[in-house]
C-alpha cells in the first residue's frame, strides 16, 4: 500500500538550526509520544543498545555551564567565544535529548556496529517523530560527544557514549532547501 503522504513528508524533511528553535517545545506528554514513536527502530537481538538523557528548563543552562567549565579546565587557553558557545549550545532549544549508545563490544552474536547503527536510527527517528508531531528539530554532536570527561557529566558508563544531541522546538523561519544529490549519483546496481 503506497502512502504518498508519508513519502512527501520524508521528501520535505529538513533540519532547523538549533539556534533558530523557539519555545514552546513539546509538553511532557508530547515528548513521551515522540520518544515512543522514535524507539521503534531496528534492534538486532532486541538489545536496546541506547537510552536518552533529557534536558529541559534550567538543566539546559546548567549542562552548558558544566561543559564550558570542563572545556576551560582541559584547555586553559580556549577562546572566550568558544566557551560562550559551549554555555549557549543547549539554551536555544526548548528540549534537547542526548542519544546514548550502549555498546556491548563482546556480544557473541550482535556486532558493535549494528548496536551503534540502532542508536543512530533512534536519533534519526527522533527528528522524524518531532517533525511529525508538529515541531522542528536538529541533530548535533560537538566535542562533548567524543570526550570521556563530558561523558562523566552525563553519568555514562564505560560502554556508553553520546552520539547525538537532538534539539527540539518550534521553527522560527522556514529553513532554506539545500542541494541534495541526485538519486543516480548515490545509487548503482551491483555488477559482477
């Protein structure tokens, strides 16, 4: 059964820069609905190799302050503008969800890559679910996704890492369409 509405929804999907997201964000009930839809991702072995950490209200500012303090500690010469960016990174969006990948590197059947891809699917589904619920969103990373001290700020265990921050809010301006590759540029038939 063809669903033209769903196909058009996917063709029209665009990220809205986090700095342009505005309140109000999703209510707790709307956010729960977004998350419930987003967790329906491929998950080989039913491992649930991911979880979410939610930032709303003043938690966004407190986390930004903690990241700025960590950045200044690690790099005392960091320019003030970069510290300001760290402080403000989460303040624009009404809701930010950190997508945490929980990888079992020693799993006897499920490769680590498949676990990581499942977490990546969750991040993308959050974008789609937020947009389907009438909100706008952007997937960002940044240095804190790759830093073990920042992982400690999130309370992550050794087998966990942040792979995305999904910023959700209302769109201000309609984002411009960007150039997309032609299907023939990215798709080919296998040849022996």
